[in-house]
């Protein structure tokens, strides 16, 4: 459904700067974008007086949310990696160190990168290594838990998604984001079990969560860890 914007998109009300987006929708909603912009999404014919009353009612929440997003923007802009910094890999703090070798390597808790790597290359080289770790670890864990859960995915793929940790398609193809290996073992296991449970239940019903709980009774605590990891990665521009 294509959104229809008003001619005067940018507005201000009681110190709140926002974009009014009218579309063929029934509800009124406020969305804070990743770059800390406020979007007010409204039905096409809703009176502006109702929209403004809604914004004023939500003003305190808007201010808090915008400031939180701005903190994230500042953190992302200032984030950088260099030799001597540390990156979490499967719950273990691993140091980025220079090496005389021409290619990056990962061993003994060290992310060894060619000494010639400049600041712009270091993060990409670390990502290259994390993808290798993800391919090995996630396949091993998927095989282990699939046997325990008595399910068989038709394929396992490692992708580059930023906003989605994993997915299970209707034909039982499982896909993970490599970024999950920056969490600890409990968090990684939760994601794997979550996606495998979708082979039995392609939904998030009570029956689905029963499948997850049968393997990971503490899945709620693990799910909180996953959300915390998402917040950290949002701050760090991965």
C-alpha cells in the first residue's frame, strides 16, 4: 500500500518536529526512525485537530524516545575499531591484533589482521572472520539441536540481515544472520532452537513456545539477552 504524504510534510507542535504521513489506514501511530526523526502516520481524512491532540498526549514518550534514538546515533557515529580493541565472539572477548600474514585469521581468542590494515579496513576484516565463525558454529549447533528436536531443516544458510536474526521458511529452510555470533552461547542456542521449532510450528502460538521450552526452559531470559544484543549492535554500527 503506497503512502500518500501531505504537501507540507514537516511540522512543529509544542517543540516536537515531525513529518505527517497520511495513508489509506485506519489507525493513528507515531514512529521514531533510526535517525531520530518523528513520523506521525494518520488516516487520509482524519482531522488535524485529532492528530495534534494525539501528539500532545504522547509528547513525553516522544521526547524520551527521540533522545534515546539520538544517543544511538551519536554512539554509531563515534564507533570505530582498531588494533588492541576487543570484540565479543560467542561470549568470549577477543582482541584484535596485528599480524605479518597477508590474510585475517582467528585462533586462540585472537582476531589477527594484517598489520597494513587501515582504520577503514579493520571492521570489514573482523566481519570477514565473524562470518567464518558463524558458518561453522551455526551449522554445528543446528545439527546438534535438530537431532534433539527430531526435525530436519531442508537447508541452512548464513546471511547478512541487520534487522532479523533468523528465519524459517515454509519449506523449512533456515537462515541466520552472522551477527548472532557476537552474542554468548546461550543467546546463540536460543536463536537456533527458536528457528528449528518453527519446523514444527510455523507460528508463535503457545504450541510453538512449548517446543522451545522443551529444550530451553529458560528461553525467556535468553530472549532478553537477544534483545540486549540487538540494542548493543545498533549502537555500534555492525
